C-alpha cells in the first residue's frame, strides 16, 4: 500500500513519524494494495463531510472512506480525513502530544478502511486490541 499524506506541510506535520505505525500495521493487518490518501483538514471541512456522509452536523476527529467496493478503475483504495483542530483539542484533553493523537487517529482510520468497526462490543474489542498493539 502506498500512503499519500496531503496537507501535512501546511499543518506542520512530520509524515515520517507515521513510519513506525505503518510498519506495525503491516504486521497486524493485511494491508490492501493501492493508494491510501491521508488528508489533514480543519473542523469546518470535516464537519461538512460528516454531515454529508453520516448525517451528523458536527466536526469529528477522523473519517474513513473505503473505495474498494466502488466500481472504478482507480488505484485509490481509500481516504482518511483527520481534523487537526479536533486532534489538538483531544491531545490536550488526553494529556499527550499532537503527534500521538494523530497516530491514534491514523491507526483508527486505517483499520476502518480495512473493514474493522466498533459498533458491536466484540468488534470494538477486536479493533481496540489491534490499536493498542500498534500504538504501544
């Protein structure tokens, strides 16, 4: 899988910091072939996406879109949108660095792209176990 980071420079994000997480994810999940875009945005942008695709008129921290089931010839397998503004608030709330919060949201988004969910308790437990393993 090729991961493209978009708007990282505009937000002052070191995309190289995601390298160790990607390596750990490769050991935990059979990553799809193709391109995954990780797009860093503000609350206004992610709120618009959240309203359009989830019917929730509020900002959120991360949204994932899996394109593997779509009928298209693109090599784009998915996109993850991460709100930097929400991530900053959450990092402060959880008392860890912004990079730690971005890593957590990135891993969470990648797992969603690969079919993991947390709606049911057993699904939450499985997804949470992988997240904890990758993030430790």
